[in-house]
């Protein structure tokens, strides 16, 4: 029973479950946005469904519709999710200043003290 409790309470499992649920809920938003953009394309250049398009006897319409939908989905995800998320993350949780991390400084200090105890004057040698 302890093993099961540890499995359920493991942080990554809960985070993954929340991410999966949120992704499923957000999929409808992305699908609706793609539908809106496809309708706008249809207003400008005709029907946005290329399923019946045949080029030199080859039915490429379904593939063409899928490629256009994929590009629109990628653009929606990038410009409406990734860019704002990255900006908000950097604003509220800025990246640490470049430099030597504290644990590395501590290790260098220990190294220097050990070198001084052994009589070496040059640290790191």
C-alpha cells in the first residue's frame, strides 16, 4: 500500500495528469481558432475545404487541407500560447543572472582550502 501511495503522490504524475487534462480542454479552443481562420481563408479565396481538388488525376485535396490546417495550428499554438507564456514566465520568473552558481563556488572554495592544506599555492593545479 505504501508503494501505491508513493506512486500516486509523486509530483510528476500529478503534473502530467493536469497537463493532459488541460491539453484536452485546450484542443477545442485551438480547433475553433483553426476553423475561424479557415473560414476567413474561405471568404478571401473560396472554399477552405480542398478535399475534392484533383491535380493531374491525383487526389491531393485531403492532404492539402491537412497541411494547411497543420500550419495554422502550429501558428496558433506558437503565437497565442508559446510567445505569451515565454514573455510572462520571463517577466514573473526571470532567468538567474549569468555567473558561477553557489554550489560551484562552494566546491571551488573547498578545492582551494584543500590545496592550501597540502601546501600548493596555485588553486586548481
